[in-house]
C-alpha cells in the first residue's frame, strides 16, 4: 500500500450557530441567561464528515469561517496535532483563551470525529476504552428555580436517571443557600451525594462560613467557592474545608497552563475540564495526562454528548456532568445523543465517530 493513498485531504469546513431558548430562566452565582448558543463545525475529509461543537458565542462561527477554516483546507485530516498547533499559532496575537479556545475546541472535536469515521470505528475505540460506561452527576438546580422546580429536577435525576450525585447552583443570594441545600438534601435523602457550585460568587471568608453550614447537610463537593482567577484563594479554602468536602474547579481552563496552575498550586481536589473549551479531544487528553501526573481525579464539565467517548478513554476520569441545559439541547438536536441509564451513559459502539448526527432541519428554527 502506498502511504500517499492513505492521505485524507480536508475538503470543506462548514460552521453554523444556533441560539436555543432555555425551558425556564436559568442563573448561577455570577450569571443569568435565557438562551444557550451552540456552534456546530462540520469538516469533510476524504468524503467523511466529522462533527464538533462548542457552547459559545455566535461570532465564533464567523471567526472559524473567516479566519481558522482556511488554514485547514487541503491539509491531511490524520495529522490532528499538527493542525491543532497551527490553529494555536494563528490565535497567538488575539489570545489563545476564551473565544479562540472554544473555536479551536469545536474544530478539534470535528477532526477527531472525522478521523474515527474515516476508520469506520467509534471514537472511544480509536482512543482506547478504559471504561464502558461513564458515571453521571445531575447538574442544574439553578438559583432562579423555585424550591418545587428544584425538587422535581433532583428527584428526576436520582429516582429516574439513577444518578449517584446531584449538583445545585448557589451564590446569587448566599443567605438563602443553607435553606436551599436543606431542601435538596430532603429530596434526595441519603440516596445521592450533594454538590454545590458557587461559580466564583463568594469571597474567601464567606466561602468558609457557608462551607460549615453546608457540611451539616453532608455537601461533599464545593465547586468554585471563589473565582478561579484566585488560585491562592482556592488553595487556602481547600485546606480549610471539612475533611469530607472536596473542592473542584477547572471549567474555565483553556490552555494546558491553566490546568497546570490549578494542579501545581494544590488548589483543587478534583480537576474539571471541558472538551468544548480546553482544546477539544486533543486538549482534554493532555489535561487527563496532567491529572495522572498529579494523581488528581478529573471530572468532565457540561456538553455530555461531546465528552462521552473521550470520557471512556481518560484514565482518572471520575464522572461526567449531566447538565440540564445541554442535555436538553443535545437530545433535541442530535441523533445518537446519550441517555442516562442507571446513573451512567455509554457509547453506542455500532455508530462511527462520536455517534452523533446533527438534525439540521430541526435546528433551523434556532439559526442565529
Ligand atoms: Mg461550574
């Protein structure tokens, strides 16, 4: 066989943004929203179409169209690391984090999906399967919810989806939170672990004050008690938390150095990473290797359908966030979106790539 015949030149890149209204107003400790924007990237190489996406801003689609896409046309789709580096170099002067990182993440996911489809195999098998099923924690409990909204949602995750853990948002009005945490614990009983996420809303003293109150209801995970920009603050809170309460952060990690800083400063007990922000499958695998080197567990943030295959392959992965907003969108707009069974999701190994097919016609009404 001639090696040259195995090349897979990238022929086309298509990208579109869709803005999907939430089913109810949603808010956490530092942000409120009524819609979520999904940016889809499709890459065609040697006749196969790979799909990737990010939850970002509609302008990311334009940026990919105008700036990043042309770097890839005609290049060999097998060489993902080389293409990834070229994209990183292209955004050096505008900043690799944030906006640019979400664009590159969506492209990278599409390249990995294309690679697996070119080989006609599921992505998890291409990456190497460490676990056949990925445990989920239910995530939502928005601060805009009434107590009854929250009760219904938590009961659904624990009693219908079988989730072993659930997470609620806190920090919009901190004085309300001990009571919200009490309500959450009443609903789930002793059947599930309880997580809280402040999205960086508190200061250091507040965080420790509320951690002590949450401990009375056996909260076992305190996510971003203070801003993740305050790495020293995270580290000092982590050291002062009750022994059974873990500190988690990492969802705003865009470059490998962001994750290294959290790990090297011993700022977290569990590292979070988001494949739609941290450089796609390529970035996520590198974060997973860092976690291995630091002996720290990894938890996948949001976008469960996009994480599923890489989550099967990451050695220290503990669980996947089953985020209400994204679960709803992915089940609406993708054929092959995973379903929660006994508190876990599993890839359908009869489907190639990430196993996702975007429902273009259904999505059209949300086109941004
Ligand atoms: Mg969070």
